[in-house]
C-alpha cells in the first residue's frame, strides 16, 4: 500500500492534553510518528510540527482524529511531496558569474555580437557556442499522463519537471519542460519545430495515442535533431533489456519463444517492433478486441503494419484464448485482466511482465508462485521496468555524437547495454534489470548508442573517446 509523509502543525492545550495523548491519537488512527519539532514552547500551550508516516488511505483518518480530540488544535497539514514542489523543482543557473562591466561586455553587449555573427556564418557553431549541445526539450500536451490520463498541460508540468531533474542528475543533460496548451497534431508539430533551434534533442512525453505516432514520425523526418517519444521507445528498450536477461535465467532463446503482448497502444506497438528487431519469430499482439492476426485488416496504421509482419501469428481470439502455450506475457494495458489459473496455461518457466500502473494486469502476489520471472512497473516488487533506465543514457549518447535521429539500431543497442549491467554472477529471477541509480547504466547506454549511431551513419561528430 502506498505510503506518504505528512507534517502536522498542532497547538496543544497543556491543561487538557499531553503530547502522549497526541501520539496515541495518531497511532490509533494508523500513523507512525517519525520526528517532532517544537515551534513554540510554553507553559500553558505549545506548538509542534509532527512528521507522520502514513498510508494514503489512513491520512484522512489521522487528520480527523486530531480535529475531534479536545485540547488539540490542528493548525496546518503539509504533505512533504507537495512541499518539495513549492516554486517548482528546477531552475536556471548561469555557468559563470557577472561581477563587473568587463564580464558584462563579454557575455552580453557588445562582445556577444561577434559570437552571433560567427553562428550566423556557420550555424553548426551553435553546438559549441550555445546551450544547444546539451539541452533537451521535454514536450507534452498533458493528454496521457501515466495513471492520470488527460489532465492538461498545467497539471502535467510537475511530471515534466521531474523528468528534467532525472536528465540532469543521471546524465548531466539540461532539460526543460515544454507544456503545450493544444491537442491539435499540426499545431504541436509546428510549435516544436519553431522552438527547436535552441535544443539538441526533443523528448516527447505523455501525448495520447494515436496522435503520438504521427507527431513523432513527422518531427523525426522534418527536424535534424533526435526526437524520442519515451512512452513508446523508452518502455520498449527497458522491456527488451529485461527480457534478454529473463530468457538467460530460464534458458530459452528469443528466436524460439512465443510472446503475447497485451495493449497495442503507443508502448505496445514500440515493444512489438523492438521484439521483432531483436529476433522474435512468434508474436501475438492483443488489444481490447482480441489478437491482431497476420493478414488481417485494421483501422490504425501501426496495427496494420503489425498484421503484415510474418512473425505475427494468424490465430485470433481474446487474451485468455491466445495466452495458452506462451512463454512470455508482456502487459502494457490495464489491471486485473488475468489470474493465477490463466498463467498456468502458459508454457513452463513462464516470464510475465505485468506493467499496468498502479494495478498490474495480474496481481503480483497471485503470479509469483506460478512464474519463473516477474516484472512490473512498480517499485515495491523486484524487477521494476522503469523508463528512467533508458532516456538519460540515450540522450547523453545522441547529444555527444550530435545524432540526427535515434534509430532502431540505437534503441536495440541501448537495450543490450542495460541488460549487460547485470553480470552473470548477479543474474537471477529477482534481479534481471539494474537499479536506476547504478552508475554503469548511463555510461554503458551512452557508449552503445554512440557506437550504433556511428555505424548507421546518423552521427555528425565522433566523440574524443571513440577516436
């Protein structure tokens, strides 16, 4: 169950209650006191800040219990998660101080004119003389925010800020949130193109399907900087990384396993494409209306593309009808679709990646006794399939070699690099994917991405460590 930390500012009437009474009220309501700060001491009354660890379900119970107790005045309730968001989570900081007129003349007028002229004469110098070489735009319209859906650009901003923080902390990439107040595909494309000169890459985020496909495709074709829709390709990269290691654990080969992918939206399509690129020969894509079959006709271009691939099976049916005999189940759909009995119809040594959030396609506690390897999108179970393993290293590599785009070989190279971080000695059913804080992840992904970019001809620069 999800926990949170709240800070309760309370005033105690010492004639009516003691602090022990307060602690008892909080404990009985389901809270656990972790720290106490005296804000204003006094003989007759005092004010204290009490930090309480509590489940989200019990938070309101603690608050109401304190309000009802005579002698306790609840002044304020602060959620620590909200507190860290006050004023936003990122900022802009100069790379050098401006202390005098000489500094000013070099960074601004009149000295800056010489730099502007140099870039005008040779636009490629923007990479060396501006922030372009290390800056990524995190672009959203707020229509498909994970677990929240269409909440709009204002409400999506905290997610984009958080992503910018991860870019910086994990890979040293400067990222900035761009939250667009439009759902119009053409307007989004036009706007991103218009702001692109200052950015070295574009990370599309939380844009609804199927518009996200056209937006990414068009921008990739019409811009000369890498464009990456993380909800699609980041998920796919980490899924394939986890699968490569899971197959080692169970002793199966990717060329022979039968894989069912449920949820053929943005992430599901990209997962299917990467699986095919990785060598999968028996693939069953499934959506709400059932399996997408080889030779079928479908309204969405990406579904139709899948139906034309020879590796896609021709057997129709619902998820539960096509699951029997599968070696691998990958879910990027919605919770509660399968149970333990369904999993038992799969082939022995089952691999299940149930990644719907917050409720997976099958309850992990039900699944664990019946599978060899279980992965989820959650942090409270082993093998979390998390996009954070992917995008910092991919963009670090793409920026360092000034890639024109991020292509399929670069994504597959990133997946293999992530998988390689887990050594043969470490690899087991509970550990197929590294931690996001493992410092080797970004380093290895960066190297693999640059190598693939050079080999496929999309790199415009050879970094010094590759010469």
